[in-house]
């Protein structure tokens, strides 16, 4: 398989999203031979390369981020990254001729960009996936995905993760994410 995480200096927002899509398609096309763990191992560096994980990880627990120790913050970022990779490995687990198409790019609030895309599913319903990116010291990175064009993945995670952290504490949040990864592993095949 090709290396979907190869750095492209100064890559435009749409190129970052296309790198992610390339990695997802490679993983889907080789899903059976890779199994869940192989897809996870292939996709984790793709996630690390194309997402602003420090930003997303901190926002995913809301204002509670500042209350975590530096050690717990590091543990959380590792678990959050693993969860994103597992989410892709578990949900993009077969290939039936799907293709990603970039439809455009537009400016968004706070000096971010939105890349408009869709996943075309033969004999099925196409899925609108819009990505919000911000420029970091390492170039443009994804900070949110809008499912069906409007449902913020980060907002959904923040609602879930921050309430667990507030109500039950960090050890329970970490255990809950480990369980979510296990569930994705079980759903996505061995």
C-alpha cells in the first residue's frame, strides 16, 4: 500500500482532506486482508498527519481540559487519537466501489477553511462530509468533520466526553473511550 501520511509541505486544505480520503480508500480496499488491527495501524499515522489532534482533543472535553494534569492531558490525547483511528478502522471496513469527491473549498469563521466533499456510494445513498481546517505551524489540519454537511463530529464528542469527565472523572472517561474502541474493533472485524 502507498503511504497516505507522506507530508506535503504547504499543502492546501483540500489536499489535506484528499490525503485522508486516499488513506481511507486504501484501508477500505484492503480491509479483508488487513483486518481491524491492520486498518487501525495503517490509519493512525494518517489521522496523526492530517488532524490537529491537540486542538481537537482539548476541545472534545471542553472547559474541563484545563483541570486535567499534564500527564492526564497526554493520556487523553493518545486515547483520543486512538479513538479517531479506531472509528475509521471500524466504520470504513469494506470496499464496494465507493469514491470520495472534493466539491470545493470556502472560507469559514476564525480564519479556517471548509472543504466540501461527498462519499459516493454505488447503489446507496451518497454521504456529504465537510471538513473544517485551520492553519497550524505544521500546515493546514482538520479540526472538525460535519456529517451530512451540518452535524459537527467534534460537538457530538464534546457533549459525550465532557459530560462523562464532569460526572464520573478522568479514569471513567478513559475507560469509556477504551470500551468504545473495543466496540469498534468488534464491529469492524478482527
